[in-house]
C-alpha cells in the first residue's frame, strides 16, 4: 500500500466504561486478518507492563512528558480540539503523526482501534483515513456514572487529573456553557453527569449525517435479549466497506459472557434505584435530553424520583 493512511480502519469510541477494551480483545479474535488495539500509546497507571512495553515501542519521551502534549497524546489532542485551542488542519497533522508508526507496523489488512480518547477528533477521522468507519457506543448515564466513579482505572476528575494539565474537558473551558461559572461548586457526581452530556452531545452533533458512522447502545450489545444479533450487526458494519473490501468473521457468543475491565465490586455509589431524589434530579437535569433520545429513564421507580419540579429547583 503506497499510503499507510489508506489502510482500512475501524475506530470505536465512547465516554469510556462501555466495553471498549472488550471490543478490542474480541474483534482481534473474531475477525480474520485484523489487528485490534485498545488505547494505543496511552499510559495505564494500573498496568505497568503495558506502559513498559509501550515505552519500548513508542519511545520514552512520548510515553512520559509527551502525554501532556497534543502532538504526542490522543487524549490531550481530543480535549484541545474540543476547547478550540487547535485548528482542524493541525489536528489532522497530529493524528497522522500519532498513528503513522502503528499503521506501518500493522501487517494485517484491517486496523481496529478502540479508545475513548478519540471523542474530540471523531469527525476528522474520515479525512485522515479515507477507508475508515467509526463506531460510537452510548450507555445509560445512570449505570455509566456508577461504573466510572467506581473504576480504579477511570481517572476522570481524580486526584491525578489536575485541572492545569488540561487532559479532561471542564465546563469553564467553554465560555457559553451554563455551568462554566458553577464548576468549582459542583460535586464530583454532577461533574461526571456534565461530562457525559457534553461529550455525547458534541459527538452526536459532529457526526450527524456521516455515512461512515454507526451508533450502538451499550445495553443492546452486551445486556439485551438481542445482544447476539446486535453484536453480529457490529461485526458486519466493521468488516464490509463501500469499496468492496471485506473480511470474514466468526462470531463467538461465549465472548459476551466474559467481563473485561469491569468496575470494582465495591461500588462507590449505590444502584440508581437507591439514589435519593436530589441525586436523580441532578443527573436528569444534565442528561435528560439524551436519556429521552435513547430510551433511558422510563422506569416507574425513576419517574417517581423526578416527581418534583427539578428543572426549576436545580436550574
């Protein structure tokens, strides 16, 4: 292949805590001639072996100091792009720089990258990789926030996610955001609810009418009665391209029974059914529009928690 960026690619992204690591592991085993990777060249504090291996592969600089630069870190690049601190042309240049080595080293004909760090560049991937598809996964914000807050590997707004590093989006990064002046007084729970709404809304707006884009609900892929049917649909979408390129796949239903990178059994907050009304209403205030759009929050127990005028009370 003359141009390494012409390789057929599938990019899978989300807010995180949606099975992205599982999908990378699964697709590499189910799809022929496929190299699937989870968050390449990203530091995992809880996985020192991966960090050591990536230092050998990508270099000490990129895997240390470089993680705080948009030219060396997809996480930082996504946040900078969302904040308007970098042009689209420069962003595409950095995407190429971040993925050129990986694609050159990938001998398989299909490259799959599953990473929540792609959210801020998702609408530019088709420009950089003309033979690519994009999958986005959305999850019920009530179970997502419980998983995200409880996970030891999800570092959003944690003690090491210092504001001055600019690794994660915050409301005050956006002048027109209604919570930009309220951020410092918001609880961690509310900040997570804000993040869920902000990231998903930005992605959906930027990917509107994109032909190479498909969205799945986390529950439909992993929990619902039709999860096998939906997973096969994901495999179909990921292995057949408009130019005639296709790869064979073998669906393994047993994979869906496995848990990879699941949250700790010691959840830091209870199941939403045990939330008080205030917590439920805070989440509904931030995520209500998306919940309505994707059919979440229709349970009588949930509606009961919202029976006060939360919009007025928490405006």
